[in-house]
C-alpha cells in the first residue's frame, strides 16, 4: 500500500529511489510529541514494518532549524488525568519500540534541540548525525517523572553507564559536540542543509547495498547485543545462512567477477 505524502504531524518525501525522508512537522510547537504525532509515527513505522515496498533506508529529521523534537507536548498534557497520561504514554511507548525494531535502517538527522521523548526517539534510531547547534537533554527528573521510552536503557548502551547516569540524574542539556565526543553522534554538520545532505548521502550508500543483507545485519547487531556472546555468534550465523540462497547473493558475486556495479533487487 503506498504511503501518504503527509500525515497530520509528519511530512514524507522520497528525494530519490529507495530513500524515505520523514520530517516531524509541528514547528509551531518545536515539533513536540503530542498524541496525534505519536499515533502518526506508530502507524508509519507499523506500515513500513509490514511492507516497506521498494524503500531501503529512512532519514528521520524535524522541520525548521530550532528543534528536532522538544519532547512530550506539556501544553497538551496539562490537566490530563493519570489515566489519560498513561494511555497517551502507551502510544508513545509503542511507536518507540516499533521504530527500534524496524527492519529498515533509520538515520537520525538532528536539526535542532532533541529533548526528552525527542532524544529518546533519536536513541531508537540506528545512528545519528547532528547539526552543530543542536542540543540534547533528558530533563524528565525535573518534571517529577523519568525517561520512559527507552532513555535509561538505550543511553547507557550508547555512552556508557556513568555518563548516562550523569545525563539522566542532572537533566542538564549538552551540546552536539559533546554528543560526538561521547560517541552518541557519528558526525556533525555546520547547518541544516549540510546535515540533510550528509544523511541522504549515507542513506544512498546503504540503499545501494543488498537490502536483504542490510536488514539481516541490522537484526543481528540489534538482537545479538542482547544475548551472551556464544548465542549471539550462532544468531549471526543463522542470519548469514539465510542470505546464501538469495538472488542478490548470486548477483553480488557475479557483478564482482564481471567488474560492474551489482543490481540488487531484494530477493
């Protein structure tokens, strides 16, 4: 089923074949995550999981230059009952988990501030590029809550336990340069235009590789990291063996020997 060009809170485009650009599109609210955005993201990630069609890589960013996502929309949350809050958070949880489990690679292109749930969304992506002016924070402990969409688990896996405790327990923002120094961000760009070009260039490289191989490799890394090492080795071999009989494996070897670029079809 073709994806819509636009959800109420998201802007979707395919800048070139096999690439999907997803923009969080609530600039008037610094792209804050409200219930509608949570539902839009959940639907999008679910549809891409069920049928990615010819897509091979996703770039996730925000509109504008101020914010990637300022976190949960506290104006919408003001006055919610405890039950309403929990129900909304269930939507947020599901979209985060579905994003993290998405078979397609997802590159976060952080165009501005990524706070709270916005930062947790970044942490659910496969790797991260950021504009130099971007800032990151998990400020929930200053609001009487705590990170609840993977922040306390994904962050220490990215920067180490002690650094993660400092970030979470203080709630203090930190810069894109610090994020890069700590290994959270893979590369920095001077402005939003350069950031988007960088992310799309990497997405183009990924999309040029065998799509089944990319998905199996992502799955092996993600789930293998949750296993003890010997079991993870076996999981990796099973993922590898699933590729041996594919048409793309035959095409890759044939193209190498014929000294040409392979034409991968995802089968």
